[in-house]
C-alpha cells in the first residue's frame, strides 16, 4: 500500500490533471466515504471540521462570535460570506450551494481534504480489489 501522503499527492496531481479536461469533479459526499471508512468517519465526527456548519447556527459558539464582533443570535448558515469555508466545495461543480443545500456536503468533510471521490475512483478500485482478496482492510 502506498504511503498516505504519497496517495494524497497522487490525488492532487490527478485533480490537477482532470481539471483541465472535460471531466467534472464530482463530489460523492461524506456518507459514501463513511460507509467504508468507518473508523475515520467516527473520529472525524468529533472534530471541529464536523461541526463547522453548526457553528454558523444562531445561539452556537456565542463567546467566539462576540469576540469576533459577530451577532451570536444571527443565522449565518445562508450567508455567502460565511458558508464558503464551512462546507465542502462551495461554488464549485457538485459542491455545496445555499439554494439547494445538501446535508452530506455541509461541514468540512472528507472530500475537502481528500478531493472529490470521483477523481480517484481508479485508485480506489485497485485498493478495493486488494481489500477483497485479503478479506480485510484498514477500515
Ligand atoms: C466501497 C468502499 C469505499 C468507499 C465508498 C470509499 N473508500 Fe476509500 N478506501 C477503501 C479501501 C478498501 C481502501 C484501501 C485500504 C487499504 O489499503 O488498507 C481505501 C483507501 C482510501 C485512502 C487511502 C488510504 C491509504 O492509506 O493509502 C483514502 C485517503 C480514502 N480511501 C479516502 C476515501 C474518501 C475520501 C472516500 C469518499 C469520497 C472514500 N475513501 C470512499 C474503500 C472505500
Ligand atoms: C476564509 C474562510 C472562512 C470564512 C469566510 C469564514 N470562516 Fe468561520 N472559520 C474558519 C476557520 C478556518 C475556522 C476554524 C479556526 C478558528 O476557529 O479560527 C472557523 C471558525 C469559526 C467559528 C468557530 C470559532 C470558535 O472558536 O468556536 C465560528 C463561530 C465561525 N467560524 C463563524 C463564521 C461566520 C459567522 C462567518 C461569516 C461572517 C465565517 N465564519 C466565515 C474559516 C472561515
Ligand atoms: C482536514 C483534512 C481531512 C479531513 C476533513 C479528512 N481527512 Fe482523511 N486524512 C487527511 C490526511 C492529511 C491524511 C494522511 C495523514 C495521516 O495518515 O494522518 C488522512 C488519512 C486518511 C486515510 C488513510 C488511513 C489513515 O487513517 O491514516 C483515510 C482512509 C482517510 N483519511 C479517510 C477520510 C475520511 C473517510 C474522511 C471523512 C469522514 C476524512 N478522511 C476526512 C486529511 C483529512
């Protein structure tokens, strides 16, 4: 198995390669990733990244908002000046939108860091075959 960093670099290289082509970067959403990567999904849930959208709701993170001169009672979940960094792929094809928000893309999910699932399906297929052969994986 490749080292995770090498893998991520490969993902980034592929993303750069495909972005020039007609292939759309399609985000699959974290629920898909989580269905296989259960242990990563479980630890991700406890991170601030998982709660990024919660922080924009009224009444949450009051202290931090007051400190930042924001209104703690205001709903920032539809504010285009805020959501961009608090969700997956805002404004990009297949990413989160304010008009039709998709729950699996709300928060800083797996694909924010690992890139859109679709661009590395080939690599994943190989990993999946190894997984099936061995009958086990890293989860
Ligand atoms: C059908 C099950 C399945 C789905 C869905 C899936 N993965 Fe995987 N993934 C695997 C398997 C199996 C491996 C290989 C594990 C190993 O080599 O031990 C893997 C490998 C990886 C690796 C590389 C691990 C390494 O050490 O090299 C990353 C990163 C990853 N997946 C992220 C994701 C993300 C992000 C998503 C959602 C877009 C996703 N996976 C969806 C099964 C899946
Ligand atoms: C340029 C990216 C970016 C934008 C735009 C952005 N945020 Fe954030 N936000 C972050 C990052 C990164 C963190 C986590 C690091 C931190 O807490 O400073 C964060 C953290 C937060 C937190 C949690 C702070 C805490 O300490 O608990 C709140 C609340 C928040 N943002 C609200 C907002 C609101 C409201 C807006 C719009 C007015 C906004 N953000 C716009 C990147 C952004
Ligand atoms: C904030 C960025 C970030 C987010 C969000 C994120 N990852 Fe990762 N992930 C990384 C980095 C960086 C590594 C490699 C370094 C390491 O192994 O700690 C990694 C490693 C992995 C690996 C390799 C095996 C392992 O555990 O080291 C898998 C599989 C994986 N992530 C899946 C996921 C899934 C599934 C999600 C969503 C539930 C997710 N990641 C969310 C950055 C992220």
